[in-house]
């Protein structure tokens, strides 16, 4: 019943006027980071969600990701599209070598946004593909990350230290994914449960890689509804 209600709420949000994003920079140890900020309506303190792109960045599906972030903002969360690639990364990178610096960069941004006046002290990650793999590592390293949604990701295999904790995770994967096998999603769920994390997992029959950003399709809309319900569950309480 809860999931059905969530789907109705998201459907209503999708029909509302989209919230426009604003390009800004946020501080991190490595460098200032470009983000597109979607501000939730109203003056109440609210959580933040950092969206992490896959290998191709946001730009090739920018309309889809903009709608996704706008929907989260409409549901009461400040949403940020985080462009974590540096200019040199744009020219090419070694994923394993760059991974620790990217994870630190995401954690720096998370630490910054929870200090903003509008924050309720809670922040979650939403990672797609390579961004999902990055989200698992950033969430494992920073106890200030309160929840993470992993679209077609894996355990944080490039980390140089063993994972000892995760926040609550929502894992979303298609069973026809030929880029990152659904077995990797199952492995992530198993490893997270082994360290005591709460895990929700939804496998979408017949879905291939990349379905999650298309929220006009049935499974993309369902994944967004689950994401919103999950993040609201873990991020709406005000930190002491």
C-alpha cells in the first residue's frame, strides 16, 4: 500500500511545473565542483540528495536527469546534479586510480550541504552506473551519508580499505543489464547486509542498463517513486 501511494504522489509531481536548476559551485578539497541545484519549495529545513552521473556524464540525457532532480525537489528534497569529473577527467581517466579522490570529493560536498541554513542535517546519494559504484564507496567512507540509492551499481571494489559500514541502501537493477550484471547488484546487497546495513532491492525484469533516468517510462517512474519514498523515510528526521 505504501508503494502504491508513493507512485500516486510521484505521478502528481511529474505533472506539476518542473523546478528549474541553477548552476553553482560547491567547495571540495580537490577543487570547486560544478553542480546544478534544484531547490525544494518552501522555507522549512529539508534534506539534500546528491545525484552522481555514470561514465557518460549527465549531458547526453540532461533532460531526463533534470526531470528526475526536479521531481525530488518537488517532493521536498534539495537535489544536486554533481559533475564530479575534473577537466582532465573529461579527456580520459583511470577509474580505479581516480575513485578515491572522487569519493572524497562527494563526501566533501555532502559535509558542506548539511551545514547550509536550509538543511535538516541529512543527505543522501543517488548514483547511476559508475556513479552508483562511486556512491557505494562515498557512503561507506562517510558516516554523515544517511542513505544511498544505487542504480545498476556494484560494491565499491576500487576502495583501498575494507568496507565496515553502509547507510541504508536501495538497490535498483534490471535483469537484462549487459553492462553491469544484476549479479553485481545482488553481491552489493549481500555485502551490505553482512555489515548490518538495511537493504531494499528491486530487480526489473527485462530492463537493460540505463533505464532509471527515463522517468516517463513505467519502470523508470516506479524506480523514482521507490527512490523518493526511500529517501523520505531515512532523510526527513532532523539531526540533533
